[in-house]
């Protein structure tokens, strides 16, 4: 279970992330043009905080090739990566 959150500001990439819409059209999400699988996720500068556990849905993206978490302030966050 994941207990992290992303601050959704009007100008953030995640502002386009709406349930019931095609995630391949979301800002920061890259999909393979043939298979439609999510292959890239760019969360840089997105105000992420909280805990990210190994059973998070983030890790249920078997085709993910690129994950950008740059420019995120992890000082106040409690990310727990255990592989």
C-alpha cells in the first residue's frame, strides 16, 4: 500500500491525471506507441511526500523503463524502498 501524495498544483504535470481518462494522454506519462504500456514516468518537481512501499501500484508497471524523480525534496519525506 502506498501512502504518498503528490501535490497537484494547476501548473503541475499531475493536474491532467484524472480517473477515467487515458493515462497515455497525461503529462509526465510516456506510453509505448504500439502496445500502449506505460514505459516512462516523469514526476520531477512534483512535490511528492510520504511513504512509498514495495507493494505500491508504482511498482506494478512491469514495462516501466524510465522513472524521473529529480528535483524532489526528500528531506521531509519518508520513502522506504526495499527490494
